[in-house]
């Protein structure tokens, strides 16, 4: 394995290796990126010096860099998904991740989710799920039927709050709100049966269990409608032709990276391009070593080639920003905006008013022509994953055919693992009891409705 400073083949788009719901860590070989914090050091109960702490931190960052680079299985594809481990539970995660109070809040939120009954699977929903995983049914087509009609925007980066100021838009927004979730479907259970996910929602809402629970239910309703977990390569491969969004490796802390190239975007946005963003984010999350407590992504937004004609229309509601804020809450660790033109400042001033202040703090503007900025990028991102056009050592550009050949193979492996994880869940008696409870509640509701009709 090459040392962190040595050049080795970079993955041309990180087709992920991880799991966002019930599986993680493939046996065949992807070295996991260590996420445990540095050891406390010291001897005889004496606290470590600042110098010892710095050395320990540097050693861990070097280890994470080497290990994350070692996960690049294909120089034109990227690391495959982690498949074998179950979803993280508190007992599986590093003990240093949470305080006792935070663990108690995760357990409380878990109890609230476990109170939801599970819907019995119908033959129609089962066949639909299998067809989508096999690429036989387009999830994009399903989403277009289910989701409200979207206005075209002038760019993928036309970030604006989903809040609209017209009364008509507000009424439409209320009409299009997903129905409240009161029971879980099996796919949803696979996603939410995960204490690391619950901790992320709690962290995002200041460890307020009630608020985190409300937003989690809203996200479940949104996922039931949009089905981001069912978007398959066939849904997005055409819109991905220009290479405006793709995955490539990990930063030095082992967080999956997503490259955005707005200069390659044709200047329009559609339901298909939104599906592409959701697909990429879902797959990037699947690449994380979540058993080590990693649950965040890094966005690198390279503005080289971006022109003034692609400045967004600020009158267009930017749904994708609302989706990322609400339904991928706190999934963003950092965003590096590289080589943005000077006139982008005006755009950013507007954008920064429309995103959460804590999100805005995660955005860092850098220039590839500034040696200090390049050094900072190289410190945060292994040079093998940082493209040469912005100061790194990765000379491979996005290669559409090679990227998607590997992506399709890895998506198929992930779909197989997801089916197996679902079958394991369905075989658990504790969960089948929740199904029977749901069936009993449904039968009672029907009987009460019929009795009410007779009385009327």
C-alpha cells in the first residue's frame, strides 16, 4: 500500500461501499476506515501533553488516509458497498461516540419508533420492490407519478428555500405534504432500524427527542413518496452523461466525497437531475464505515468552467435544498467551493440566508491558485482523491462508461444484500408480532367504521 503522500490510482467516481440501513462491511476485502478517536495516551494516569495529542491525531489521520485509499477497488469505479454487517446499534458503536445522556436519548427515540406497528407485505408491494431493485421498473417514473410537478430551475445549484411567499404556492405545498406515517413498511424498517441514524437526527435537533421524532416521521413519509432507496442506475444513467455529479473516495477523516461540477451542467434542472442527486447521496452514505460512527459526507464543488449564463433564477423554488436540509439532516460534514467566480458572491449571499446557519458555517471557499488553500485541501483530502485541476494528484477525469459499468455491478450486489437483510428482518418473531398488531388495529378500525355506518 502506498504511503499517504505517494500517488496511486484514484477512483474515478466513488461507487460506494457502505450501507444505509441494514448492512455494512463486505467480507471480501474493503479495509474499513478507522473512525475511533485517537487513544488518550499518557501513562500512570498522567494526561497526555499537547504534543502527544497532536502526534496521535496525525497518526490516526494517516491511518484513515491509507485505509480509505486502500478501499478503491477499481481505478475507474471506486469502492463497492459495505454489505455484510447489520445496522449499527449502540452496543456496536465506539463507546466514546456518545455520553450516557445521549445514549439514553437514542434509546428513548428507538422505543418511540418500535411502538409503530409494521404493515403486512402485499404481493403487489413485494413484486414492485423486486422489480425496482432489478432495474425492471423505473423508480424515476414512479417518483414522477407520485411527486408533485416541479418547475424547472436554471441550475443544480439554484439553492433557495422551499418556502414560497405566494398564497397559492403555500396552498399547493399543504396539498402535496406526504401523509403522516403511523405504521412502518418493511423497507422503512430496514432504513430506520439503525441507532446511528437515530443519533444523527437527535444531533441535528439538539438532542431533543420529540423534535427528532417528528422530523424522522416526516422523513419516513417523504421516503415513502419519493423512494430514494429504489432509484436504480437505469433511472439516472442518461442524466449523468456530462459528469456533473459523481463520487470519488474519502476525505482524511474517512467521510465519503461527492464531486459537483456545475460548469458541466447544461443549465437546467429536472425531476431526473434531482433523482441523480438523491441517488448519488444515497450511494455515498452506503459507502461509509458506519460501524465506526461515520455518517456524514463531504461535497467538493468545482466551479471551473461555470459561466454567468448558469446563474440560478432566484424566483424558482429549490426543492433539492429543502430535501437535503430536512431529509438528509446533518449528513453534510463540510462543503468546499473551489474557484467560484467573483460574481458568485452575490449568489452565495442570497443562498446563505436561505440555508440553516449551521449548514452555512460548513461551507468553505477556496482557490486552486492560492497555495495556502491548496495545502488546506491536501490536508483535508488525500491527494489521490483530490483532482489535479484543483491541486491534487488524481489525474483521472470522469469516464461515464467505466464509472457506470462498475456502478451497475455494485448496485446489483447492494440490492442482493438488501433483499437478504429484509428476509432476515421478516423472519424475526418480535417483528412479526408488530405485523399482527397492525392487522388487528386495521380489523378493529374496519369494524368500527362499519358499526358507525349502520348506526347512521
